[in-house]
C-alpha cells in the first residue's frame, strides 16, 4: 500500500482515538451499578438508549424497553408514584433545570425497589429535546436511612412525651436541651422558656448550695450514673423535691461533652415519708398510751407512754390479748357495746377500768379503731388511752361546785331547789309541816364595803358554820348568794318549833365575831314561811319568806317574823317606794334642808349641815329614815349623794352672793362616794363652777366607812385635805375605831352621835361616853360637834366638858334654804340657858 500522507495519518489517528474513547465510555457506562439512559420527551418517555445496568436494576434487558419494544419505563415505575414522578420531571424540563427524585419501581420478578433518578433535558444531534439521566438502586440505603429516621423519631418521641424530665447541660450549668416534662415540672410553659429563664440552674433552681459538690462529683466520674435528691425552687417560688439520675457524657478521647439525666418529682413521696416519720414520732412521743394489735387482737406494738402508764414493757405484753389489763370493774355491757360499735362503725370510745402492773386500778378513756385491708378483712386494732383519774376527781369537784357555794360549802340555790322538792315530797307523804327561813345579815353591806371583801367573806364563812351548828343534820342550810341564807326545817309539828330554832339562830348569829384580829358584829333578820299553810309551791315559799324577812328588818332587825297576808301590802309599798325613789331623783322631787351649827365659845351660828328631804307629790314629805335605807340597799344612794353635793355647793354659792359670807357647809358622803377615786376631781370641778373656796366645805364620813380600809381611807382623806377641804367623822362611837389609825386621819372634827346625847341627863354611861369623846378629840387636836341637842341641860353638860359646837332642835330644826336664811339674818338676841347666857347672831 502506498504510504499515507501526513493529513491522512492525522485523520486516521483521530479516528482511532475516537473509537477508543467511545469504547471506553461504553465500557464505563455499561459497567456502572445503575442505568444510564436517554429518552424522548414524550408521554411515554420512549427510551432511545439504555445501559446494560438496566438488567441488574430492573430484571429487564435493554432491548425490552428500548423504543417501547415490550414496555415503557412508566410501566416499570410503581403505579402509586407514576403521576407525581411524571409531573416532577416535566416541571423540571419546562424550567430547563436538573431534576433529582426518589421513587419506587417494580422489577421483572415483582420486587419493589427504591431508586434515585437524576437527569436533565438537552438537544440531541438532530436538534430534538431528549432527557439524559442516571437511575440508581438505593433500596439498601433507603432502608438504613428509614431505620435511622425511625430510631431518631422514636427517641425524639420519648424525649418529647416522656413523663420524666430529661435534660442536657453544659459543664458550667447552662441548659443544652430540656423536654416539655422538665419544663412543666419546674413551672414553665415550654422548654424554650425554661432554658431562657434558668440560665444558671445552680443558683436559680437549687436551694441547697451543696449541689455544686454533687455536680463536681458527676464531672469526675467516667459515665457513672449518680442519683441524688434535691429541693428546688419552681418558677412561681413554690418548692418541690426532685430525684435526679445524672451522668457525664464524654467522647472516645474522654473529652467532656455534656451532663445529661432525668428528673422526677418526688414531693409526694417525700411528704409521705415525712408523714410516716411524723407518725412514728407521734407514736413514740405521744402523751397518750397507744397499743396496736393484729387482726386476732394480739398485741404487736406499744409506745413509751403505754409503759409509763401501765408499768408494762412492750416485750411483756407482746402477743397477749389486751384484756390482760382489765381491772374487772367495767360492766360487761360496755364491752358488748364496744365490739358492736367496732363492727358497725369501725370505731369506739368510752371509759374502761384497767389495772397497772402494780395492781392499782384506774379509769381510762379509750379511743379504739380498726384497720381493714383491701379485701375488707380486719388487719389491726389501734387503741389510744389516757388515765382519767384526775379528770374523774375534777368532775366530782365540778359536780360538787355546781351544787355548793364555793365560799361556805353550803348547798347553793340550784341544790336548794332539789332539796326543797325532796323535803316537800317527804312532808306531803308524812302529813307534817315544814318551815322555810330566809335569813339576811343586818349591816353586812356596811362591813363588806368598809372593811373589805376579805373581811365580809370570812364573816360569811363563820355565819355559815354557826347556822349549821344550830339545826339538825336532817335540816337544810343553804346560801342563796350575798348575805342571804336559807334554813329549811322539814318534819316540824307546829310553827312553835320554827320559832324555837329562830330564837337560837338570832342568839348564835348575833354573838361577836373575831375577823382579822378585830371584833365584828351582825345580826340576822329572819322571815319564816310554813308549808303547807302559807304556800305549797317552792317559788311561793321563798317569796313569802322573803316578804317576812323584809318585815323583820322593818321591825328593827335582829329578829324573826312569820309570814302573814298583811305583809304583802307592806312589801308592795316598799317595792313601790324603790321605784318611786328612782323617779323622784329623775324628776327633782328631792330638796335640802339645812340645820345650823352653833359655836359654844362665842354663841355664833358658824355653819350648817345639809340634810336631804323627799317631797313626794302624793305622800308628802317622806322622812329620811324611811327612804335612806332603801336607797342604800338599791344602790341609789350614790346618785342621790352626788345630787346633794351639787345642790349644797350651789346653795352655798348663792348665800355668799347674798352676803352670808361667814357660813360653812357640812355635807355627808355615802360609802360609794367616799371610795370613788374620782371624788377629789369631782369636788374640784364643782368648787370651780360655783367659785367657792375649799376651806368653806366640811365633808362628813361615818366612822364605819372611815375604818373600812384605813390605808385607803388615809390616801383619800389626804387627797381631799390637800385641796383645803376639812373632814369630819360622823356618828362617832357607833362603830369601831382604831386609835392607831384615827390619829393618822387628817380630820378636823368628831361628831358625837345623837344616841349618846339624848340620855346624858339620866344615863351616866352616855355622859361618860360624851366626856371621854371630847377628851380624846382634844388630845388629838380635834374639835367636837354634838348632834341632837334638844334641852338646856344637855347644852349645859356639853359646855361643861368642853364641847365646842352643837346642833339640834334646841337651836333649830332643819329648815329649807329660805327659812334658814331668814333665821341667819335676824338681829342678835340674848338667849339664856340657866346661868350661862348665849348670844345668837349671824
């Protein structure tokens, strides 16, 4: 052959290289694990080239699907995926972009495989748009990926929906992850809020500062799980207890990655444990004895209080029936009731008698209940009890106090009614009489108010003893209250028997008493009512005896009176008088009369004593002796006394304004007024209101009032005299005075009572009393005023013993203000009294 030219040689070389390159590409394409293809852009994706990998991928040869010889690629695509696969490819081709999608195919053998197809539309040599691409089997990879995705989803599901809190934190305590359960546990709406708010969990969340040590310990471990309990603070500030299981996560080289762990709310468990600890503490330390038995009623546990109360240790009673403690004194009916109640209600409480180990019986109050298991079977009996010996004794004392007067230990009003019912029943059955005596102590109120309640109480105790000693054991002696007593004599033959006992009572009760080292006296006023003659009902018996008692007081006290119908009228008058007394004070029916006092040294009228009078609109002028005792007994006397004080000062101010400037005013004070702490201030206010000097006023208190509480009396008297007021002891000699205190009283005058003055002409004793009183007063630097002077002989005697002043009918009876003023304005007149001439002048 002729040698080739250079051009021919180059063409031949190029052709050879192209053939080699084609051979290489064919080899490469046909040996790929997958299928390379070229197809037309038509409705069936007609294949115009398919690589040999088609057979391994689909089980079909390239010839089966080229030019739709047997089937198209659409036929191989899974029916469920065909629509969207075609739509996806067409969309990519229309937009001129590459596509990549995963879908399923069905092999010739019917197997399902996952493939991934990547391709692009390009023009071919003829200018047609064809699709070139590569289809790869990814079934194995897809299964692995799905498994991984499933595993991740499963763990994500566990993380998201777990009931326990799950967390990951950095080494410095900042959250990397937290699940919803943890957020809810700490009071947050979402994990995001939790991680945003609790940036530093050690300082914000944990209450116990020692938790840092726990974290440090976790960090030092090599994956060991550490369990610990902590008290944490929730978002709203409330506290809960949690249990954490935490460990450190490290990589293969041991480098720290994070802390992770789980959290549980154990508050309920902690509270239950605390409750159990509390119950154990209560059981061990309870002051009540506690005993626990099993379902067969055998003792299985006791506490220290049980041992202390019974003397038995737990070891000594374990396994035994609690009946071993019984003292044998509890009625069988009580035990029957106990077991019946336990069976029906599961509980019982009541009183039983037990015996200590020492043999001593004692009453106990037992509360017992039974415990059943879930099947309703009795599991335990639990009993708690206390020794009620002291309580029983207290109940007896209370019962006694409920029926007896605590001061005198006599039956009280409540007990009296019961005893009277029994006595009436006895007398009715026997056909005999009964006397009921109501006894009131004379002048007791004065003693009690002046000498103090302790003296009054002691006097009542002694009176109660004397009353009990004067009657039979079958008779009844009771105290109604205050200074009122009742004596009941059931089974008498006649009222004369009652009179005989009443005489004894008057004599016994009237004898002197020694109280606090001082002699005191009182007497009984006794009203007697006879059953059934005077009344048949208990209330009527007491009421009628009360009427008779007031009648006895009206008769002069220190005596007894039987009830008569005529007493009703007298009692009603007294009740009416009490009511009218209050109305009279309200309506201004009272007036003051003034009795002048004469100074025997110069014959001048130097003062007046204000004396209250009641001008009743119907009864006329009621004497003080009739209404003053009623005022004292009803408590009206204090209000009346205050009115007297106001009116006397007003009248004195009026007289001074009318030119009678030398006159002094004497005013009597009631017991309540004198003991009133506000009296000095009250007098100050009245003096200031009327523009009067304190030196013009003389306040009179009785001897009994002044000696009621000597120390308090001195204090009150000093408060009054420091204001310039002068004080007098009225009715001197009728009470009891201690010279030791009398010399300490800042008084100016002693007033001799009229009871000693009236008989000084005929009774040497009264004359001596007046003489000694004047001598005593002068020794103490006091003046003397004699009251009730009515005769010249009395005047002469009083002058002879040095008495400075007198008042009485010899000078003038008590006069209304206008009449007294007229007397004071009369010109001086000589007035003769035997050999002594006295000049009366103002």
